C-alpha cells in the first residue's frame, strides 16, 4: 500500500460522481486518503461528496470538465489552495459511443468527442496536475483503460470483446500508447503511471449491461493508486495481473 509519512494523501478522481469513479473515490477515502470528487454536474458532485462524507470519507468537490481547459485550470487552482500538492490522480472520466459500432458507418463527430474526452482529456488533466504531483513523496497516476483497448486481445482467436467498436475501443488503445510514453518520460521521477482494466462493469456507458459491479470494477484502480514506491509503472492491469498491450 501507499505509505504516507506524515500528512494525509490527497487524491483526485475525475468522473467521480457515479459508477466506477464514485467507487474509486469511496475506496480511496476508506483507506484514509482525502479525495477530490471531480465532476461536471454540480448537483451530482455535491450528492456524491455528501454520500462519501456520510460514510466517513474526507471528500471535497472539484468542479471539473476534462474537455475544458479553463475548468481544468480552475481545478488545479482549487487543489493548490486547498492542499498545495496532489498524491494520486485517477483519470476515470470517459465517454462511449454506440456498441457495436462499425467503422465504415460511424459518425465522425462521435469519434472526435470520444478522442477529446478519453485521450486528450487525460493528457490535459495529467499535464495540468503534474506540478502538484511532483510535490508528492509518493505520486501515482492511474488511467482508466479497458480490455477492448488491447490489440493483443482484439486479435486473439476466440476472444470475445463484445463485437466491433470503431470509436471507443481505439481511444483506449490510444490511451494505452500515450501512457507508455508518459512512463518513459517520467522514469526515475518517482511518479508511477499505469492503466486499469475494470472489466465489464454495469455502468451508464453500457446501459448497465455489464456483469460486474462498480465496486468490483474500482478495485484495480484503487490498487494501482496505492502502489508502494517499488511498484510497476507503464503497464496495463486487471484484477488478475498484467494485460498485454
């Protein structure tokens, strides 16, 4: 587990007002971290914070739209003023297109929207929060990926990942590739960055058709967010271990 020498560790979870993101925030809060609930919707954000606090977590709201540079800058300022640093960043916010989605007929605006949220949004938030993360003794970054982003699994005979996904799955492949580059650049800095596969979780993204609960899906992100200093970096994990790229 993440070792905090003196002060309570500070975490930010994007898209934390519901689903897997909420359960990640709840899990980190239960482990003693102070958790920023990043979310666009004010009412849902406030409701999530209230629920977390009622459960005993030290939670606070962070107005945050990962597709809006001004919103991200304001979130950095809020955390800077509140805590002066950030120990854990979980890039959980995401968007999904249709499913199945044939690449020959998919809407290009959908592709742009998913890339903007699932990839550019992660880069935007990560880069903005890095100065705060560099002030931490044990900085961790977790990106929410998926098994469908694995090119190895997508091309393995007999593996069923739910049909064709022309837009969503490739954004997770893109995110995986970006994470590798971050791991290269941040090597030796103490910042560990990994991607998490929550599994097929019942959430709004899939119309609640998943077979796992949000709490089950949150487990791997929580584990990666609390890695010891000699933990892995630049890899993709699910509950069973390393997932091939």
